């Protein structure tokens, strides 16, 4: 759904009207559902990427909150943050930089006269992946 279409205008008005009618906490849930719907309207498969990043970040936030009362809270918190950063940066790497890494690996293999792998991922990069992964990382690190 593009911003310049009549469908987006209808979607926007509907989201705003329902948001105005809902009480406090339900407003946030409504905006989350609406945001996912808008994001998935372009390509539903990439909604799974966004959901994975959201879930990972949310769980890490909960774990960081519970880690405060543990026996070694600093070590546990550092471990939770490290795992979350690795997972989120891993997703970013897979979608944005995997073809670049494979290309450079093949060039190195050819230089040392080893067989190269003719593999290339032919996918579109999810819209805004850098933005939402960096936002998730900043949330986790702030927690």
C-alpha cells in the first residue's frame, strides 16, 4: 500500500478513528496491529522478519527485567544483550550483506585457487529493516 493511494487514505482514517475511540492500553495494541497490517500489505513474508525482531526484542526486555534479581545480574544481563545483538545483527546481515559476503568469499577462493560456490540469494530486502533492527538494538541496550 503506497502513501499516495486512496486505499492508504481510507486505511489512515480508519486507524485514526478507531484509535480515538479506544481506551489507553488498547490504543497501543491497535496501533501495533495496524502497523503490522500496513507493513505486511507490501509483502506478508517480511512481516515474519519484523515479528521475529519484535519478539526477540520483547523477550530480551523481559529477561533483562528478571535478571536484576538473579545471582550474577551483570553477567546475565550482558549475556542477554549479546545474544539479542547477535540475533538482530544476524538478521540484518542475512538480508542486506549475505550476497556481498558470498561474492567476496568467492573472490578470495579464486585467488587461492580453490573452487568457488555459485550461490546467490535472490530476494528483496525488507523495507526499513535497518531502521527497525537498529531501533530494536537501541531498546535492548537501553534496558
